[in-house]
C-alpha cells in the first residue's frame, strides 16, 4: 500500500521552541485570545468539499435504496435516529467491520447522507438498525447481578480479541489507508494551519512523532506564559520517553471508546437453558489502526465505572460523591483476552500527567 508520509511531524528541534514560537507558527499570532479563537474556528470548520480527501464512501449511501431518507424534523423526533457530524466516518468503519469481522456485534448501517436542512453547514446523518437490549451506563451495569457483570465483561473481551485478530495492513490510520478528518486528541493539532486530514503514518516513529507534536501544540495554548516552565520541560521530556519502546506497538484495529455507555446488553438463554448475555458495541467513529497498546490504554482510561456513594454526605457546592465499582476487576476482565499484563508504570504516569489519547 502506497501511503504518503505526513506533511508535518515532530522533530527534536521542535522541542526547543518557546510557547510563543509555537503559537506564532501554528496559529499565526502571539495573542493568546486570538489563538483560542482560531482554535475554535478550526474545531467547528466544515468538512472538506472534496469527499475523496476523507472518505471512500459514495454519498448518499443506502443499504435499501427503495426507502426514503428521513428529514431532520423526523430525525429529531425519533429515538432510534440521530444526526451525527461524523456519521460518514462511523458508517465507513462499520461497513468495513461488517465485511472483515462479520461475527462482531455492532450496529448495521442502513444509510448515511449529507444535509444542509438546518443551515449552511453540512451535517452527515447516520441511520443504523435499532438494537434491542439494555443501553448500559455505570448505574445500570452496577445494578446487574455479579455473574451477569462478569459474563458481559467476558463477552466484551472476546469480541475485542476477535477484532484484533484481523491481520495488520502495515500502517497507522483509518480503514482503507486513510487519515483522520476528526482525529483522537492524542494526535490532534487543533490549529488552523494544520492539515485537514491527519495521517496515515507508515511507521511507529511517525505516529509517536505526531503525538509529540500534538502534545506540544496543545500545551502551548494551555496557559498565557510565553515560555515553558522548567518543571513542564522536565515532565514533557519524561512524557516523550515512554513511547519509543512501548511494546507491543504493531498496528491493531482498535475500538477507541470502550466506555460502558457504548455497550448494549441483551439477556438470552444459553444452549442448555441457562442465562447468557449478548453484548453489542457501539460508537466506532474513530476506529482505526493504532499501536497495539492503545486499546489497553483506552480500557484503563474509559473503562472505569463510577457509581453514587451514598455513604458520603453531599457537600453544598460540590455535588454528590462517587466511587469506583469493582475496580480494577472490571478492567482486568474486559482486557484479559488481549492485554492480560498491562504496562502499569506507563499507564500510571499517563494518568499522573493527565494526558488523554482520546
């Protein structure tokens, strides 16, 4: 597969740039308020007009062309329809998964189409099948019997293992050799001068260079000081040191947002008449080929289940208290089939510096 290298990537020389230099190069201004404004404009910009630069889908797409597409009014009034400005990517990913991983329990794409019914900005609408079951959240999951929770975790773990068994295509990026129009935070520059599509990356070194650059650019706008604080320089150096030898890092197809809210559970009867559960995984917009460690990182970050702690008094002005439910057992059960021995030192440091890949 012939993939062009990224037009911009992090180099050691870039680490010497002051915050002011980063702002000037990335946002074309030294004024922090102006940089914030330009960042907001970029984040809310419309998708490129040339579809070929960011999707292989021919839009509109319909699985059954004889069915009329709903209007925005109909979408707003229906519980099983939604307008997603990113639905084009999710539809493309779901169609790819349906072909390559047919046993994966995911939504079925019925249609995806662009509309400007509610203004000049294009909205991409995604219509999927209605999945019967319990749309899980932290409280609903915690209320289930322990054996049901364990069964659901095991089903999630086996599905992710099945997803990752798809042979690598040898690059880091979206399906069909593409880059991300809406990339994860970890490689998102969020500047008006950045490329509209991020990636794909031929090598692991190129991918982590994108992480370094994104981290520097995001930190440059995080506060108003024109220079890096010495402690920030030290922490950034340590941050960059954790990625080069983080193994395994070969490209693996990854479900990037494995929080409990993105699961639908349905109770069924097993072959012997016993209780069993089916679990459907939703929200596949940012799916792609990522380093193998990313999936475990995301379960560590997004997989924690928080429930109301009624043993603690509610402090005025602070709201109710929450506590983790069966931590770390839940994360361990969900990752046991593909990441049974996570690199805790790296994961703990990432939590310490409050860095989020997504």
